[in-house]
């Protein structure tokens, strides 16, 4: 395993679990309505779906011909993705977080009528992953930028999947039990800016290192 590849995975994973997305927002709101224990089956489905997405993307990436034009195109696409993501995270306004949570909350499915929101289970958590655009983009970036550094092939795919799934599981449990406090922290004007500027800077430096190495 290369340290650069590990840094890539951990940095993108950190950004993915901190910024608002379907998984963490659903865990927060569903837990607030039905209690933390109601999230267990939901998170189990998320984990299975998460692993499945990793395997699909990993196999696609590992089967790209090393001498093909597609390899060059995907390499620069990955670098552009990193650069755009770094800029977005670095300039992210913490006040947006609360608005994102409110706008994407599962409570909106029932016009904020809490009593009519059903208990979401394994199937919901599973199928959410296949329509989660944020997740597909992050998994693609992680696999493309770090797969070779983890040994490539099934060794790399399973290694990356193990790390990101473990991190994602811990994050979803954290969002379930202390989601409200985490939202308050990252949406705070001062604390939130420190978090996002740090993550954005790390991602930017990582992109530069990868660009230099691939030149």
C-alpha cells in the first residue's frame, strides 16, 4: 500500500462523511423521528449497497486498458474532480449546512408531518446507494486515484472497500446518535470554516502531489 493512496482514500472519505448527503441526512432525520434504534436496519442496507457500489466501480476501473486513451482521459478527469472538489470544500459556507439538511430531509416527503413518515428499513438503505450521485462520484474518484496504490485488482478493490465501508459505517452511527450536534458544529461560522478550509487545503495538496507524480 502506498501512503499517497491511503491519504487519498482517507481525505475523500472524510469529506464525504462530513458534507451533507442523502445517507447522513437520512440518518439524522430518521433517528430524530423514530429514535436511534430505528436506524439499525436502514444502516445495514446502506452498508450492503455501499459495498456493492464499490465492487461495481472497482471492477470497471480495474478493467481499463493501461495503454488506452481512456486511461489518460480518466486520469485528468480525476485530477479535475479533485481540484473542483477542493475549491468547493475550501469555499463552502457553513451556514449552507442547515439549509441543506432542511431541504433534503426525508421529512419533506411528508410535508413535514412527522407522524406520517414511515420507518425506513434495509431495502430503503440498500436502494438509496444506487441513486446516490454523490456516492458514485466519490467512489469513482477514490477507486481511480487510489486503486493501483492499494495493489490493483481484487486486492486493491477489497482493501479500499474495507476502509471506506468501515469509515462510512462509523460515520452513519455517529450521525444517528449525535447528528444534531455534528450539524451544529460544522454549521458554526468559525468552527465550520476551519473544518472545510482544512479539508479543502489537504485535498488541493493531494491533487498537486498526484499531478506531479503522474506528469
